[in-house]
């Protein structure tokens, strides 16, 4: 038996399971399991990445100044209060590494993103799961779950995998009610799908206990580039930059992200297309007896009568080459998370669920 052992708690971490991309024996699959933008990245981002590829023998910028300036310009934020990372996942990990350890608690909601728990455990802290209210973040439950050991509270707003969100007044009430020394982290991975929504940036500006994370993986279509950012009080940014590797984001990712954030017309187009087909698919499934909450994201959480029905429908969809996401691991065994694809994908999902339901009735 080896004497080389990991830190306590590391082996308690369940491996993260990404969305499936293939089905054995099925070709021409449509991947709707990872909330990716079916329109892909901005053409400007593709061109910027292509041009940057010629300089890959050089180390990337270590301060990300040009990207931070672009983000600040587009979103009206101070670039000095922005940090960039290899996806917002890395920013979440930095926060846990910096602010929690053994004996500390990290709160998140029962249907919250798996990386909150994983990053807390990696830092040696205790993850604490707090109930939601009918798949919506419950501020009162979060406040009741806080103790003197609470150091970080994570909420995704809008939330993944539920698609629901809470208003600014509720978020402010949560921030104001936290114990002294606790930091509220607002995960805004899906913020761009809500027109005019600042993802909590104004709350960050007004308080010293709120931090916001964002990503280029969703509406910007740069999931494969691995780049995200965070915005928070200057003191926290200074701490996180002490943990950040000097070259944690590649030259090509920085170039693509800067072009993406500046291409606001493309973002508007993606938002509009998503809203159109999200509404269409939600209505089409509801007519088949498969309800979903009003989604503020690029996916819907389709609910079935039982776990067995949800799994059977998933199997049927896979046989048709349609890959969606089971979410039993997010305490939603009766549901499937379905990314909003393009028109053809949405129509194919609706037709397949209709066929599945018809087959149930004939059985």
C-alpha cells in the first residue's frame, strides 16, 4: 500500500460527469447535453483566434489587460476589478482555495452547479446543500443554513440545471443577511440570455461581500477555448491574482474572447434565436404532458411523471441520435435537461418526445 496519500477529503470528491457527446451504434447525433450555443462562436472570434495562432510560440499576456479593458468597456466595469481564468470554473476554484479550508462551510442550493461542491471539497471545506423552493433559489433557506463557519455562498442566477432565477431585491437581501466574513458568489454563466441583466454587477459595486463570475462558454460559444472572468471588490481580486498562474489563459482564448465580447450584435442575435426556440420547444413539450419551469437560460428542464419515465425517454431520444442530459445527480431524477439547439434540433426533440409518448400509450 502506497504511503503517498492525498489531503483529507480529496477522495470523497465524485468525478464530474460532463454531457455525453456520442451514442454507441448511432451516427449523426445531435448534442444537446452541455448547453452549447448551436450557432457557434462569433465569426470575428474565429478570425481573431486564427490570427493569434501565428504567435503561439510566444507566452500569452500575464495580466490580460486588453481583454479586461474590453470587458470593462462593454459592461461598464472597472478593468482593475476583473480577473480572467480558464473558464469560470477556475475562478470558483480560486475563491475556494483563497477563502475556505478545514472547518469552514460552503453553501449552495440543492440543484446547484456541481463544481461548488467539488471546489469546496478540494479546499478541505465542508459543502452544505440547502433546499430550493420548487426548483427556485430560496433566500430564506440559504440564510437559515448559514452559521459562523459559513465563508462562501454560491448561487447561479439564472440557475443550472433548473433555468430559474430570482430578482435583484432577493439577491440583495441575501447579501445583506449573510454572516460577517461570508462572501456571496453570483454565478452568471447564463446572464447574457436575460436581456438587460447585469448578473449582479451593481450589487458588487455597492457591497464588499459580493463577487460575480461569468463565462465565455455559453452564449459566446467558446466552451472549447476555456475562458471566463470574475468581477469583485479590489481586495478580493488582489487575493485571487496571488493564486492565479501567470499564463493561465492562452493567447488564442484571449483573442477570441476579446473579439466575442465586442461583437454585441452577434450576442443579440444569439439571444433572440435562443428565446424564440426555447419558447417554441417548451410549449411543444407542455402540449405533450411534459412541463418545464419558465427558463431564463439556453436550456429547459423537462419534467416527467417518474424517474423511470425520464430515463426511458432519454433512452428513446438517444436511439434517435438526440443526446440530452439526465440530472439525477442534481437531485432531479424525474427530469431531463435539454439544450436549446437550432430549429431542426428543437423540432426533432419535440417529434421524438411525441413518438415516445405515443409508444407509451400503445404499450
